[in-house]
C-alpha cells in the first residue's frame, strides 16, 4: 500500500469539545498527552475521540 500525505484533519464535535476544553484549561507550559483516535482515508484523517491527560502527565 502506498502512503499518501495527509492534507486535512477533521475532528468530530465530541473530539473538538475535548480539545478546546483542554486548550482553555491548560497552563500551556507542559504537554497534556491526550490520545487522538480516528481513521485515515486517502489524504484525510478524521479524529473521532480525543482523550484527556493521563494520571501520570508531567506537570
């Protein structure tokens, strides 16, 4: 299978809510470490789930 470059990333409404909440509440000095899960079709990635930081996130 030939890999294609990603030209667009789409987030579902649920993933967008999690990401924006993390951006609003983060102190922006550390990595939050949340996982992004989704699928890749042709040149588009769709993120269906965005996780929050784990319990061992570095602060």
